[in-house]
């Protein structure tokens, strides 16, 4: 019996030795905020345009709680946000430090064991600017705040100062640390502000490629690519898209593209000057008939703007037919009866639907992520232009015929 007890004690001692380093090295934040007594809370970490919730709980009756940073975030450097129902978010720097924070009698936050937050809150609470210290995330975070303020200022001006505008763009290309921005909570404000600085899509696309080249983190790289796809698709910035996405694909940094990026890679293969993918379900090939142009119309029955654009197309149909334009509409619907009903309104001959929605072959082959989308093809099936409004069709045909 004594031997069994002795063995059990040794085994437990070994377990303690194994687990103690994880307990003692875990990053811990001791918080005491009497004003939040018995309040529920969530603690979040910033990652680009999203926030990861890493802990939820309820403050004690004296306003105490302990935040434990999970091991998967042990390398995280950025802004954590304590959010409760009864107060504005309390943001603090998370940077490998275990520290404590409490409120003094004047409701100021007092940090113990955190040079990072002491530095930051001396500015926020005391309006005292410490000596810049590039070894601290706090110092670089202050620089990012200044940069976001400069972006906001230049974008709000009716007539921006061109020199300031150039300097701000050059800073983004050469100096902005996207890895630090990613965890700062300023990601959306800075990225959105940057994109609004560009008057031309080519400069925008080329500068975004330079910025992507500077990013070392694969997670941050993928996140920015995802954001750029959304924004270029939303605003119809096809020329910028056609610069950014081929670079991303050729970089090899996303070997297994998924979701939006997978579709973007497909769409990049359906860009100007390239022969369009084969159109599934077409009774007559693009080369058959006397048409000079082929207009592909990708639409979704549940999309209000699609209906607006198609109504305009119906009004212009006779005129377009006389100009040698063959219309091929491709529905992203999945209801056969609804499709049969809607196609009665369309005067053109080619009306396609495989009832697989956005997972249909044509939608995937052309990288369709949103609708409506129009592709103008020549008689041989080469893509002349991609656009989002019927009003852009005639100017594009005119410009081709004038050449």
C-alpha cells in the first residue's frame, strides 16, 4: 500500500513539473474595475477587419477578473479590447506582458508591469508625450494613429494637397508595417483611406502590389488580398483587379485558394485580351451566326440591380441586335419554374441556367462573385471588356469601332 502511494505521488509530481511552465508562463492580465462589478464582459483581439473573442465572463462583485491569453496567441502583438455592456470598450496593448490594471480614485487606468500600456496611457490620459521608443509597440501604434489621422484629413479636403497625398501614398508603400496594422484595430480605417487616395486604377493596382510584396506574414497577406478582392469587386475596379490578382496568383503564396480568392483566380483567367472560358450549355458556338460581338450577362434572380440592368438591356435589344451584338444571359438561379417564367420576358435567344446558383460551371469558370456582371466578347470569343452596367456597353463598342 505504501508503495502504491509513493508511486502515485511521484507520478503527480511529474505531471506538475510538466504543466507548471505552461501555468507560470501563460500571459495573464489582472483587471480590477469596481465600476464594472457583476457586469458581463468579452475580451477580443484585433485581426484586420475582424476581432477574435478569446474570453467571456462576468466581473466579480468587487469588479475583478483575470484574462488568460491562449497559447495560440502567445506571439500576438497588438490591441486587445475589453468590452462590457455598461461602458465604452477599454483598449490595451497585448505584447507578451503579464500585467495588472486598475482604476484610481479619479477613474484613471493605472498599469503595473506594462511599460507598453504605461507609455500609451500617459498620452491618452495625461496628454504627456513620452520620448519616442521604437522598441515599444505603443510608440509605433501612436505613429499609426497619426497616419490614419493624416489619411482622414487628406480625404476630407475638397482640393487635396498633391504633395501631402504623394507623401502619404509613399509612406504606405515604403514604411507602413502591415503586420502591426493588422492587429491595431486601425486596419479598416487605414486600408479604406488609402484606397480613396487613388484617382487611377493602374496606380492603385501597382501600389497595392508593392504593399503586398512587403508583407511577410501569410495570414496578413491573405487577409489584405481578400479585402482587395471585395473592394475592387464592389466598386467595379476591374483594371486594378487585373493587376493585383495575377500578381497574387503568380506569387505562389496562396497555393490552395479557397472561397473568394478561388473565384478571383478564376476571374483573373477571364480578363481583357484573354480568350473566354468555354460557355457551358450554349446551343450555338460564339463563332456561329453573323454577330460581331457577344455580350455575356451574369445575373441572379434575387438581385434587384440585376433586374434594373436587364430591363435596360431589353429596351436596347433591337438597337444592339442591329449593331451585331449577340446576348447570352446566364442565370445564377436554382428554381427551374421561376427561370422558365422569367426567360419569357427576354427577347434574345440564348438564355442559360444550370440551376446550381453561383456554384454553376459558368459562374465558377468566369469567377463570378457578385452580380450583375457583363462580359463583352469579340466574335472569336476574346474578352474585350468586363463591366457592371448596361450604360458601359455602347461606349466600349464605340471605342473599339473607332480604332
